[in-house]
């Protein structure tokens, strides 16, 4: 009788543990899905920049992207976003301005090319699936780093 009760208790413990872990996985999946949806709602310009430089320099312009259509080129140095200079002291303003970016919104970047500055305007497009997957992976790593920092 004791053996049966112990086995029953073990089975119930395993069942509850499995259910709890499964639920946690669903919550993680929902959170990841929500973050991915938020990233997808953010419009896509179609450039990659070298952020190691003091001022961001375009290292890639995606073919067929809004950036390519607007005339962005590799090597362009980004100087301003919607009239806000891209400097350390204005990053809060830039972040606020970019928060409102969505598919269909037109943005303006001032770029320096060959010593001259010009403003290029582009209408943001939906994020392609491969780019969205890359963004989601980077976002997930950032989120994991935040959790590790807060728990460390």
C-alpha cells in the first residue's frame, strides 16, 4: 500500500511539474511572438550600418528596399534622422522619433557622401521574413542579457 501511495505521489509530482513547465514554455512562446509582432510592425528601410564608428556608416543596402529606391548607398554616413542630429547627446530624441516608425511612414535621413550632405526620404516597407528572423534573434539575445544582468 505504501509503495502504491509513493508511486502515485511521484506520478502526480511529475504530472504537475510537466504541466507547469509546459505552461511556462507557452508563456515564453507568447512573449517571443509578441516581441516579433512588435518588430514586424516597425517599418523597414533596408540598410545595415557599422555602429562601431562614431557616426553610423551604411555597409549594406538591400536590393529592392526602400533605401535603394531612395538612393542610399554603401559608404553613406548617416548624419541626421528626421532632422535630429545623430549624436550621443540626442540618442533619446532619436529613440523617441524611431518609436513612431511604422510601415508606410516616410522618414528622412541626412547623409554625408563625398564631403557633401543631402537628405534622402524613404517610405518604410514591411519587414521581410529573413530580416525579421534576424531582428527577433538579436532581440531575444538582448532580452536574455537583460535577464542575466538583473539576476546576476
